[in-house]
C-alpha cells in the first residue's frame, strides 16, 4: 500500500470532473446494458429546472468548445457548481479536459490517476499506530481528506448533470486523442463510477504490515482492491460515505433506481 506525503486521492478526480463541468459520472449509468432504463430523450428547447430525487433532467444543447484553449470556458462553467473557495484553487491547473479524461481512464482500469492530478498535495503524512506487535492506519490520517469530501458535498447535482451534456463533445474529442477512436467516453465513466462505488466502508481499524518502503493491508479483501480503489479507501469511512452518497444522489436525479446503485 503505497503511502507518501504526495499521495493523491482518486476521489479528487470527481472534483476535477465536476470542476470541468463533467460531473455526469452518474448519467452514464443509463447506458449500461442488462435492462436499464431507456435513455432520456433530448429536448433542445427544454429549460433545466431543479430536479427532485429520482427525476430525469432535460438534456441541453452541447456547447461548441475547442479542446485547445478550453480551460477558461470550463473554469467559467465550473463556477456554477459550488461556491466553495477550494474549488477555484483546484481549477487553476491547466489542460483540465485532457487531464480529466486520462485520469478517468486510469480509474476505470483500476490504475492510480496521480500523474494527472499532481496539483493536489497533502501537507500531512500518512501515519500508523501500534498496539503491541500489530499496526493499523491511524484514523487521524483520514482528516487530511476532509476538504475533498467538503467540496464534493457542496456541488449542485442538477448543475453537474447539465454541464456534462454541454461539455460532452470536447470530452469525447480528448478521449479520441487518448487512443480510443471508436469508444464512447461515457462507457469509461460508467466503469470508473462502479470502481468507486464498490469500495467498502470500513469502520474498524485497518490493520497493516510494514514492507520495505510501504505498508500492506493484512485483510486480503482490502489488499486485493485496485490501486484506484485503495486511494478512496484511504480517505476513511466518513469521507467515503460522503463521496459515495453524493454519487448516488446524482444518479437518482437521473432516474436510476437506488437498488441498482447498492453494489
């Protein structure tokens, strides 16, 4: 279990997504096979009222934004998502769309996205606590990621859904450039969401053992998680519940039943 002062949590990707106006991580559930609801019909003239939980949102027309030079338009759109001061700091990173798409592709494949979100660095270090010969993750380490959960919980779900549709063309262009000319980026987003929703919430202490330069989780079920999932796990149970709860909230606003999200 790799830990260092610059550990970058996978969950931050969801903020970049939303920061880029692409937070429809959740809408992509509608394109899963095996009996999901029919896709929402596009109504180009529809306005976008606030939706209640479980209510589909109309789909707005996509914006014609060039991939090159897309940072400023994306930052302007992202300002609608939350008034949280930290979000504007995260948005100062450049090449947002390309980094987001590459990071989501990493998560979908279970890989660490840290190279694409190097703007997020931790001031405090990872710590363990000893109980005799046994070691476990110090719960105080989880506090390092409270700001991530705070920003995520502040996001407006309805606005996130609208912005995804508006930015879908430029996201797809970046995905093609990444080497997927014949694949829909929504499918990859779906896979990435499922990766995150499968992360267990562990209220008990997580026991670890020291290796040469890192720690390994004793529980084989936890150690077998993908690198992307382990990043989220290290946020701690309270933060995981906030992140996963927001994901489900947005999914339900798109008409996805709760039973399909209880993985």
